[in-house]
C-alpha cells in the first residue's frame, strides 16, 4: 500500500510536467462538461501492477470518478483482458491517460520480471531484494512494483538504513573504523538504523564478525561456490545477502546455498514495460 500523501505529491508533479498551462488538444476539441467512459485494455501477458496508482490519478483530477476494477495488483494478465473501467469527465480521462499508462506499463514490467525471479525461488529460504538502481523521482512506484511481483524492498534511500559499501570502507580506512564510526554516530544522533556491511572476501567476513554491531553482511560478487564458506563463518549470527552478477540463470544456485537474500538491481533497471492501452467506450445509441 502506497503512502497517500507521497503518491499525491508524485501525481501532482507528474501532471504538472505533462499538462503545463493546459491540455489544449482536449480543451479545444471537447466541451468541459462532457462525460465519458474508458477501459484499460491488456495487450501483453504478465503481472499487473499500478491499479492503485491509476485510481489515484483519476480521483486526483476528478473526485467524482467512478473506478471499476476487474483485476487486482499482482494478478496475472493475458492479452484481451480488461483491467478496469472508469467513468469521469472526458477532460479527466484524457489528461490522466498518459500518466496512468506510463506508470502501469512500467510497474507491470517490473512486477513481471520480479515474479520470474521469485518463481525460481519457490521452496527456498532466500528472498529477492531490490536496490537503489531506480529512476529518479519514480523509485516509490518501482519499489511498489517489486513488492507486487513478490520481491522484498531493500532500503528506500540513504536515510533509512546504513550500508557500508566498498567506497565507504576504502575512504574510511577499513571495515573496523567504518563500523565503529557508524555506531558512534548513530548513538550521538539517537538514530535506530540497521547496519549492513559489504564483504569482498572471507577475510572481510572475519573482520566484520570481529568488530560486530551489524545486522547484515553483504557478500559482494561471491559465487555460489564461495558462499557456503562465508555462511559457515557467519553461522547465523547476522542476516546474509548475496549481491553482484545474479541473474535468472543462476539465482537458484544462490538460493541453494541458504543465503537469506539476493539483491538484484536488474528487476528494476532491466525490466521492459508491458503493452497496455486506455480506450474510450463509445455507446452508439447515446
């Protein structure tokens, strides 16, 4: 479920970008009081995502919109099916059309690719995580699409979790000083944030275990063959995450190791938008 205020802020900004000082095509050709009906037609198979967003866009423009869903977020979809039907002022339908389609097509592509990964992990302990490799100002919806597709959201941004990656560690002079600095900083600031640290080798894992005070260890660019040795060292003390080079072809091999999470940036940045269209419903006798 998306946070309403954040979603409305996104819709406001996106509509301002698209409409500017007016939808002159619509305003010039159709009287403002004209009412109409439109349907969201599915043209490509996959996992549907963005229904909540679509309804919010229409209602943002016209609080009297009647929105009739035929499917839910997370449902599988096939060409020829309808996702929803909406009654509203025609000006609303036409101003909302492109934003609704852009969001739903993109979100459905991400949800579909995420579902392919999560399907490979059925029966395993391992969960799929997203990353911050997202489209600027669209992260909220991309991560919601991951959730709809069955994945797990990692941190939303730099503010809600500490992640010490290679550059943090190298600039700080090592894992131990980096972790100790973070622990001191969080205590001084009164912040209750989880700490994740990247390990690039088994020696890094050993150093993280020695310094402690973390919640998760990221095993960066470890192969499935290298992970068991790391997990044996960690021995369940902290959550574990495999990252780097994980694909549909090898994700099950990672899951077989027993690692807690696999992070896959590709579920967002390699996802391909699915084909949907919003079409007017014309009643010939009216």
